[in-house]
C-alpha cells in the first residue's frame, strides 16, 4: 500500500513537472519578454543590463530552475495588463469561484443522482425517456449558449433574475444551474447504466427473496454499489467543472478565476494565464491522486494492477 | 430433394439477410443524417449558395430580424448581426470552420491515438504503462485551459486550435484501441501470423489495425460533436479562429450585447451548434449499435 502511494505521488509530481516545462517553453514562444519591459529607444547597454537583471542572459536550464523555484514560492511575475503581481489578482477571486463551484456541484447532485436512479428503476418508462433526453441535451448544448438563453428568458423577458455579477442568492441561480447541469447529465447517464448492472446482481435477487422493501433494495443495496463507477470519474468531472466555470463566469460576469482566464485571453496576459493553469493543474492532479489513494483503500484489487 | 432444400435454405438465408439490412436501414436516424448532410453541403458550397459577403458590414441593415418576424425580409432570411452582415451566410461559413477543425483534429488526434494504442496494447510492459499513464493524465486535465494557453502564447489561428484539441483527443483513441488490441492479440490468427514469420510492424498494420476499424469509425463519429463544442467554446472565449472569419462560437459571443433587443444574433448560431452536435451524436449511436454494440459503455 505504501509503495503504491509513493509511486502514485511520484507520478503526480512528474506530471506537474512536465506541465511546468511546457508552460516555460510556451512562455518563451510569446516572444522575448525583454521587449515588454523596454522603451523602444533603449540602447543596447540598457537592454543588456535589464537582461542581466532579470536573469534572461542565463542559459535555459538556469532560467527554468529559477522559474520553478519562484513558482514554488507562489511568485509568478507581474500581470501585463495591470502591472500588479499576479498573486494579488488571483487571491481575492478564489473564494468567488469556490462558492460558485460548490453551488454548481449541489445542482449536479440534486439533478443527477435522483434522475439516474429513477431512470434505472423505472426502465423504459416516461422517466427513462426524459432522462435520456436530458442526457442528450447535456452532451449537445453549448454551456455558454445556455447561459445567454437563460439571461434572455429570465432577465430580459421575465425580469426575474439578475443577469450578472455577485450579490444575493438570486445571483447564484442561473450560473449554478448552467454550471451544474452539464456534469449532472454525465453523472445521470453513468449512474443509470451502473444501477442497471447492479440491479442484475445475485445479491439483489437474494435481497428480493428475503422480502426486503423495494426502497431498501434500491437505495441501500444497489445504489451504494452503483456509485463506485461514478466516483471513478470524479477527476474527469472536476476537469469538466473547471472548463464550465470559465465559460459560465464569462457569460455571467462572475468575478472569479474563470473570468480572469477570459480577461487574460483578451489582454494576451501570459503571466496571469500561466499561473492560473499551474494552480488549476496542481488542484486537478492532487484531487486525482486523492481519489486513486482512496480507491486503493476501498478496493485492494487496484493496488496490484 | 436434398438440393431443393439447400436451395431453399440458401434462399431463406438470403431473404433473412435482406430483411436484416432493411431493418437496420429502417432504424437509421433519418433526421440526424439529413442535418449532417445539410451542414456538410452548405459548408462546402457556401460561396455558391449565398450572394452576401461574410465580412462586409452593411450598417443600413444592422440587426434586421429573421424573415418570420415583423420587419424581416427574404433578403436576410435569418436576420443580420450588429454590423448588418447576413446571419445565414455567416452560419454557412461558420460551419466550414467547425467541419474543418473536426476533420483535422480527428485525423491528427485519432491517427496519433490509434498508433499509440496499437503499440501500447501490442507490446505491453513499460511502454504500455507510460502510454496509458499519459493518456489518463491528459484526460483528467481541463483541455480548454491548455488550448487557451497555447493560443495566447502563439496566437490564435486554425492550426493552433487544431493542435490544441488534437493534443487532448489522442488519449481517448489510445485507450479504446489499446483495449481492442489486448483482446485481439490473444487470438489464434495473431499467433499464426507470428509463426509464419511476420514482423511486428506487419502484424500491427495488416493484422491488428484492420480489426479496429469498426470501433474507430464509431468513435470518430461520436467525437465530432465533442470537437465542435470545444471549438465553439474556444472561439466564444476569443481563443479560436480570430474575427472577422465567422465561427459559430464567436457569433454567439457577438450577440451577447444584444440579448435585450436582437435575440436572434446569439440564438441562431447556438441552435446550429446544438442541432449539428445532436445529429452527430445520434448518428454515432446508431453506427455503434450497428457496427460495434460492445462499445456501449464508452
């Protein structure tokens, strides 16, 4: 077990290092950073002096080492747009994004789990059909467009909900729904098929023979087992959530990290963007690591694979 | 007597086959297929189908509503955008971008992924471990971020969008093809090919690869919708094909400022995305059920 954890953790660190190299290389692609720092009429001496000051005259491996040792201390340079340290821009937005993410997750669970179970239990009925429709739409509707159409309907037509920004609970409804239902459709589809598999199991027949009430068979015996394959995809869902958050925060002008990603595209603000990508990658990789380790505890077969 | 019965059996079998084929065709999703044909056709022949320009502004006609609404005309059947450009025309040319991106990413990403999947499954061991670990890491990473990073660093154009999406797409093909190869390589015909002295390369190309074609075809169709959505999301965020070239995602974005006065500017390109993606998904589902039912879980 310990060997497995050490191995998986090692893999995660390698993944993060590879990503940091890619980002470093892309950073050099954006052109010589010196051009951004210098006035146009600067002489060769000034340029050399500044180059030396920022360590840009050093060989690449040395520059890369400096890059990751700074990254480890959360120093990611200065934003091109606002000229402030990147971390000052990111810090205040973290909580906003977390709050929206949490609200979206609640929506996902509230829609995805009951519908997935219902579709499997009432197979080939009206519910199953409805669930299938939602799953198809969930895969095919572009999230950003759903957001705009919601604004069109609930803000412009009915004047019920605020279209943008943060504030009271009403500000959460549309963004959280847009963010959550995308993953809800995926959760629902997977839960339906794993529920159907689990309902076929011998132990379910046994439970039926014992005369257990149906709700106990469904929720206790089947649902718990059916949830395992769904949890396997936790990492993938997280990735989907982050992608969604960028689009949703852009549509609803939500002052979070996703909106910051959008701003840094518009301003071609590479220092901000590289920091966000590094941070998000670190979170994604850590969550995946945690899921894998939790799994190895639950299911010993995984360790020997 | 015996010959008659064989002939009869042969005829029944023939009829049975014909009946099955007819049955399969009857269940073919006609509406999705029609949508796909329309999108591909209008995207290919866009310059011949419309008298309008995609980029030339015509401020006198700005925000004309679609023909079925008051103030609309057949001149611009789907209305115009804020610069007075014909939406139907931009929709057709936007379809071009979507189709081109889908074509290139699936060819490149699918090709690389298939190659890696074949090698990974066939040789196993360390090669397999490294390939599959990389595939898993790729799949768990929010692809859009990587694409955005690439585009901001190198600049937005068709090639970069294609590269960014293909860099993520390969992983899905690698995983599925590897799974197929793992099952196939235990079969007798592979062992016999080896006994007959076939090289590894020959076995991979002429014995294993042809047996994965059905699966690949299904997977390719099912991924078209996904690629269209990712491309649209990128161009919505301003990290796709740069304006004034029309792309469905940036067209939705253009309409954001006019949700209260001109709903059609955002709504119509979004509907085009949705219909196209639904069509490709339903068509892919049908193809899977017909060619390769065991892929159901993918």
